[in-house]
C-alpha cells in the first residue's frame, strides 16, 4: 500500500489481498494511477467523501466513480481563468475521465483577468473590441470546444456564465456572456452531435446571442431538452424557437421561463406547435404574453396531439384567456398537465373553465393558484382532476 504509487499492482493480487489494499489505499493518489486501474466503488466512495461534504449518487447513476470524475472536471472548469490557468491539467484529466463523464453542470465561469493598473490604452480598447466580436485569440471564458468532442458519453451540459460568492467584489462584468463566448459555445454544441440536454440558465442572454445559439441547433440530431430560462430573451428569440420547433424531429422539452417574451414571440411558438410532433413540455412561465399571446397558444393547443405539459403561469392573462382555454379543455385529448397560476382569470373565468372541463378525461394537473377564481369553481375543477387521476391509475371512480 505504501509503495502503490511506485508499483501499482492490483489485479495480480489474490481477492482477499486486493480488498485489503483497496481499503487502505490513499484517496489522494494521482489519477493517472487510479483511474485506469481501480474500478472498486468503495474506493471511489472514499475519494468523493474525502473531497466533498455532500455526495448523492442518485444523480450519477448510483456510481461513485462517475460522480468523482464529473465533479472533478466541473471543479477544474469552474476555477479555470483564461490566459492564466494552464490547460495541460484539464487535458490530462480529460484523457483519464472521458469515458466516465455523462453530464457537466457548470455553476460558474471565471472571466479573464485584466490589468487595469495602468489604465486602458487604445491598443487595449481595440483588443477588447476584438474579443467581443470573436476576432482575436484571447478567451473571455472557458472554451467548451476544447473538451466537448473528447467526451463521447456526454449527454447533458448545463452552464451558467457568472461568478459565485463574489461578495464585495461584485461587478456586472463578472456576469457577462460575451459575443465570443456565445459563438464558441454555439459551435461546440453543434459539433457535439450526441448531446441531448442543453441548459443555459442565468447567463444574461439577450436576443442576438440566443438566436445565434438556436441557429446552430436547427439540424442537431440528438437534442431533446433546451433550457434558456432566467435570461433576457424576447420576441426575436420566440420567433427563432418557433423556427426550431417547426423543423425539429427530436426536441421534447423547451423551457423559456422568466424572460421577456410577449405576444409576438408566443404567437410564433404557437404557430410552430401546429407542425411539431415531438414536443412534450413547454414552459413559458414568468413572461409577458398577455391575452393575445394566450389566445394564439390556445388555438395551437386545439390542433396539437403530442404536447403533454404547458406552463403559462405569471403571464398577465385575464378572463378573455379563460374562454379560449376552456375550449381547449373541451377538445384537446392529450394535455395532462396545465399550470396557469398567478393570472387574473377572475370568478367568471373560473366558471367558464369549470364548464370546459366537464367532459375532459385526461387532464391530471391543473394549477389555478392565485387566479381569483371562486372556491366553488376550484372545488369542482379539482374533483374532475381527481377523477381523471383515479381513472388513469386504474382506481374505480
């Protein structure tokens, strides 16, 4: 055990000796020794617990080894500083880890350190402009193109461009998703044809950058989930998402919650739903689609038979929207979950929804919290929902 780093023998040992060695093996041995040699989950469990206070293998397919390599790579990326950190450590670790990494959840990305002690010269201003337009060789943040194609089993990438726990050192520039960042990320995702889930939350993404990313996803063969929630996208991105949905044959979930999408963007998405045959979940909560966008969405829901879950909560919807939604409830036989909370549907709107739901046999969740409908309407609606749930679960109603 003491000489394992110099003489790494494991498979040659008898089972009882091998178990004793694994129990006593140090958790800080170089990965180049342990990664290809040690498959024992007990050893990697000790490595994980020695390094992180909270460890839950449920999120890692019940594999301690996978947890270690994914979180280790995430730590390296989250602490990478462009033009300062040596890429060799990431490259060496990547070579040892690539077969075990299926998901990367990057919670922060550090920006390049800029020397402002001598002020900003004309040359530096030109250099900054070049970085924004993607015409120079410097990096604003970590370039995922350096690793993404070397991870053959990567199916999920979740990235937040920002700095955690910056405290009194807060500056808006620490949370900037630059044009060059956008181009490099879009190109990397397009090239990673086996990627299935892309999440870009809280990245301050605006329409121009979102449209660039989506344009690189139009022909993506594997992407099932697109999440660009909690950003600054508006109607232009709504039209881009509509174009994506119109021609896409694999996308199953789109999350655009907490953005600035209004009626125009929602209408473009609604139009695409009439053509799309794969989308199962659409989340538009905390936007500003209003009654006009809501009515257009309901017209689309009358014609789609694949969407199962839609969230339109907190969108400035009113009583006029309730009438359109009631018509959907009467005719649509695929929607199972509707969230429309925090909209002012009113007492009259609640009665209309109650009537529309009378003959619905499939809806199992109908979130009507804080919609100003009467308790009587809410009680009647919940009774129908309960009957539908019991029917679907095989319980005699």
